[in-house]
C-alpha cells in the first residue's frame, strides 16, 4: 500500500497526487460553504477547512475508505464516487477533469519527444512579426523566433539544463521586472504544470522540474502546495520593454495534431499601439 507521504510534494504517484489534491481542496472549504453544520464549535476546530468526516458524509462514502484515498493508498474509486467528491468539494470544470485524470478514468496524453526541430522552427518563423515559441512535453524550449528574442528574452542565454518555460518564469529576474502582472502569469504557468503532472505523474522530467523549482523558488514552493490546476485560458500580459515601453500581448496556445505533446504559444499585440511598438522594436533589430 502507498502511505501518501514521502515525495508527493515533488510529484509522486497518481494515487499520491490524488490524495494531495483532495486534501488541498478540502482545506479551502468551511462547513457553511457546503450547507453543513460543523462538528463542534468553529472556534475549537483544529482542522483547516472541512474535516474528512464532513467530506465523506456529503459524498456518501465511508470515512475509512475516504481516508485511504487521501493517504494515497491503492484503492479503487468509481466514476460516480469521484463525481460526488467533485460536487462536494465545489470543483470547477478544470479541477473536476483533473480529479478524473488522477483517478484513472481518462488516459493521459501521449508523451512524445520532439522529432523535427527544423519543422517547428519554420513554424515559429512563419509567425513573424508575432512572437512565437514551441515547448516540448516538459515545457523545455524547442523553437522560438526573433520577435520572441527581441520582445521577451533569448533562451540561449539560459543554461541548457534550465532552458525551460517554468525556470524562465520563476528564476529570471529580468523577465520578472518586465512583467507588471508577473504573479498572475507565473501562477497560470504553474497551474498548467500541475495539470501536466496529473496526466503524466511518472514522467521523470516533470518530477525533476518540480523538485528543482521547489528548491530554487519560494513562490513556486508555496503556490505548488496550494495545488492550483487550470488549463490555459485566454489572457493578455503586459511587458515593459526598455526600448519601446509597455507592450500589451494577447496569448494563444495550440498543439500540433501530429505531435500533441508539443505546445505552440503565440503572443500577438493586443492593441494598435502595441503593434506599432513591436514593429519599431523589430526594425531596430534589422538595422542594428
């Protein structure tokens, strides 16, 4: 049996991640949030959020069985029970989907390594004048274009072992200074990593990535323990560029049908002013 302790903070087995996810979501709710009278006086409760007894009662499952589930033991849950837990814990659509992945009801996405760097490079170059990048299944940089280098940063300036979207977001101080809404962007990227871990809990590259970032970044360590999980949502970011000023960018993500393990990210100017400033920036690169 799996105890649910040990290395769950850096990833862990699917069962360990399931237990960690349930504990995190339970801790975010109070009895009043789910229309339940608390056990004992609220001022004397030592458990943050709901108690296991309360989750089990509302979900119609046995307390011992639910406890085993949170402990990461190798127990089986039906889809109906998983859905009942999702309702009890007030999970949104992304969180509910993630819970199903962890319970083993949907096959994880096939993990495929890049097989054609040149092809991906042609793709991002064709996206000019927009900034574009392609990442592999572990969020390592696979290809990027000159607009990305000029507007954001040059991945070649990063150590080869850390040439990765998460390492860039959480450890590159220049990038952080350029992003007025850095925390929102960093949390969003971390949440996508959580979703990926749920799909590929035994991926050694993802496990090593999480362990390294937990050791290197206090923000990553704290936010990782909160267990956010959301897939990409349309968003805009602000970049304060030292040469042309603030540039607002709309983010797009997609995956090639022939290799869904890869991730294409395109950053398009969100306003006419942003487009003008990006064009000016690229002209200076050509004349320089």
